[in-house]
C-alpha cells in the first residue's frame, strides 16, 4: 500500500475538488498526516469540496480536541472574510458546524458571523447558525426577537430550535406565542412544542399540557423523552396512560423502566411495585431500574 501523500506533494485544494475518489482519498490521508498547527487551514480548504464523502470524513476527523487548539481557532477566525464572501452555502454550513464544536464563549468575530448567518438565504446555513447561537447562550434583545419570529419560519427544523430557545430564554411572551403556534404544529414540532409548554407553564396549567403530551407516549420516536418530561412536570392524571407502557412486555426495556419510574414519581403505588420488580429482574434493564429507584426518595412528590 502506498504511503499517504504529504500536503506539499500535491495541491490539497485541487484534490478536494477532484472527481476522482482515489485523489479525494489521498487528500483525506494527507490531511490526517498534517501537523496540528496546519490542520485548521487544511480543513477549511478541504471543506470547500463539492463531494459529500470527503466533507463528511473531514468533519468526522475534526474532533473537539483538534478544533479547540489555538491554531485551529485562529484559522477559523482568519477564514471569516473568505467565508462571509463565499457563495458556497455548503461550505458556510460546515464552517458553522465547526463553530458548534468550539468551547464557549466564542470570540466576538465568530459570534457576530453566527448572528449574521441567522438571516442567510439558505435554510441549512440559518439552521446551523441558530444552533451555534443557542450553544453560545445568545440572549440579546435582537436575538430574542429573532426567536419569536422563527416560531413561524417556513422551515420545521428552525421552528423546533426556536421552540427550544424559548425554553432556555423564558421570555414573557413565550407561553402565549407557543400556544398560538400549537394549532399549526404537527408531529415532531408539536411534541417539542408541548414539551416546552409543560416545562415553562404555570402550576395551574400543568394538567392541561400534561394531557397534551399523552398521545406521544404511543409513538416510539417520542415516548422516552415524553416520559422524562412527565416525570418532571406531569400530573397524576397521566398515570393511567403511563402504566400500560410499564406493564407491557412489548415495550422497549428502557422505556418500560422509565414508564414505571414516571408513574411512581407521580404517586402511583403500582408504578413503584413494577419498578421494584424490574430492578430485580434478570432481563430488560435492571441496572437502570435500580438507578431510578434510588432517585425516588429524593424526588418523589
């Protein structure tokens, strides 16, 4: 097998854009062999590739420990003028993914770029910029206005990030804005919306939003997360809908344990008995059941 070519043995930018998979593989191998001090510059060249196989491999190789070196962070800052002027939306998107891996807070120039990218034409760029802003705990008045507007964005993924941002920021208009959106939201967005409403609502509203989440117990995509939220903020009215999951041999083991815990935490003796039995079982997930059982004396309501 031939040794990977060094960065100086060929033009890494040209290799990144080559239609030859062999040459793109050589570009990746050259990148992996590059000294850490030069990795940032090389990564940013390679991420301008139009080929997904190479861009995904480079992103995978750019782990948090590599991205958070001084040299890599400096390369990201130095590349900002080029990124801002680039018409390659995929490159801008990947650049924002790298920013998500940086330890916070971001340098001001990177944070400002992220806020500018919130208004890009590309939904993918806007979504990744929104994720960076949330990871950076952005909370300026302009940003809060953007979050409110984004609850009605045309892109579902952006609406979901906006819903999660409302949970973090807790603006005074949060509950009313989400309630207005509730009539339009469906599927994944609706589940996120009602989870957030249950988390931020008043004590008097808890039964209402606890009930709104019950349909999602029957959906494998949402059942675990829904149970966790109900355990934290649900009401006893949810117990009859939770116990069948805890009792069912067809429930995924971790979900079954979580259901028993949630029912017990909401005051169900039957849920407590099921959780104890699951903690003593040789099957399923007894370790997780024991862990949750140990939490009940501290968290039971």
